[in-house]
C-alpha cells in the first residue's frame, strides 16, 4: 500500500465512523463556493460600524462574515446574548451570511470550558442565530513541565471535551492550525491535530484549515498533513506570505504577509488536493497584511478576486 492509498484508507475510516444522527446535523455544502471575511481587521477605526462593514463587503462581492466573539472583538462574550443576534441580523439585512464565528472558547480534559466566561451561553446564542461553526482558542504544549507525548495526551483529552461541548450546543468546533510564535503553539504541524481528532466525529469537530500557516510551518511537507486531516476540514483561511531578509540579521529570513497572489503559498496545489480529497469548505479571507485603507472597497474586492481565481 503506497502513501496515498494509506491516507485514503484513513479518510474513509474516519468518514465511516460518523453516526447517522450526527451526519444529519452537518449542513450540506453549498453548491457554489462561499467567501466570507474575518471581521478582526475591520474593527474601528478602520471601519466605524458593523453596518458600514457589511455594506462594504456586500458591495465587494463577499457572501458572508465571520464575526469575532471574544475579548476585544466585535462582540464581547459577556454581551453575546444581546449583540451577536444584532450583528447577525445586520449582516443578513445586507444579504450576508454568518455561518461561523471566531471565539476564545476552549475545554480541558475534564470538559470544563475555559477562557470565555459563559462559553455555553455563547454557543447557545450562536446556535439560535443559525451559526454552524465556531473557531475555538488555541491549545499549547508545555515544554517546561511535560514531555511532547504527555502534552499531546493532555490536548487530546481537551479536544474530546471540546467535541462534546460542540455536540451539546449543535455548533461544530473548527480548530485553526497556526504556525508557532514559539515552541508551545499546538497545531502548526497539522499532523498533531490529526493525532488528537482522528477518533472524533467530523460532525462535532473539525478544522478551520490554514494553508498559509501549514506551508510556513512545514514547508514542502505541508501536503501530507492536509491529506491526513481532509475529512475534518470544514473551512479554509485565505492569506498569503513570502520571506524577506530580517533587517537585524540579513542571513535570517522572516515572514512577510502580502496580498493574494503576491506570496509563495502553493494555492493551485492546495485546490488540487482539496478536490482530490472531497474537501468543499467555506473560505474565510483574513487580511493580515498591511493593506491599503484609503480605498477599502478596491482593496477588499481585489483580494477576493485574487482568491476566486483559484477557488471559485
């Protein structure tokens, strides 16, 4: 059995493990690709109000918006009951969907929700608003007091608890693989996420897969991780980067975030692998580069057009 056959068998086994009841809770993918925007970069003073943000994105051709429901976000968790429904309704009034939200919810191995006060309330409100998915907070390795394997076991228990929390709420948890800003961030390798979710139902837990972070963290081996986690990919983050010399040390290269198509992420290969593995995700644009704010409609429309050339 070669590598691709092995990975295919893993994917088939994962999908076969989905229960009929759980599968019914997973919305059918839309016939056409949807492109939503992550709201983080468009908080005041960049865009003054949610209404203006929705008007901007609808005018540029976006299908929806991923609101930040976390400390310092568009919605403070403690105010979710009042403000999340309001923002969802504002988006809907402009013809924009809200299929996912970004939170700082997590859970430990005992099942205790952490970070976000009232996490269960936030998820109930989200479910009542028709939100399908939430991005949770990150897990971390503890290199000071644990071995790698012990950290992995601890985090595996956290994912199981997170899946139970998601199943109870009826809102799927989708973890983002993020490249390390130190040795402690869990998920940059991607295969480590697979090790923690391989026995969990994709109806309850999945990935907000980030090709940029996967490529930056694992470089030429990035595709192996993608194939492993393919059955769990529910959404895909879109942003680009390239390397440039560090002014403090010309021999050292650092990450430079750039506009769509100006970087080195192998988007065409990513699309090919998505198609080969049956991945039909929700796409979420992130705008993490120093973008032009003098003509926002032109900026956000150009970014959307750049990624639609590959994924639409």
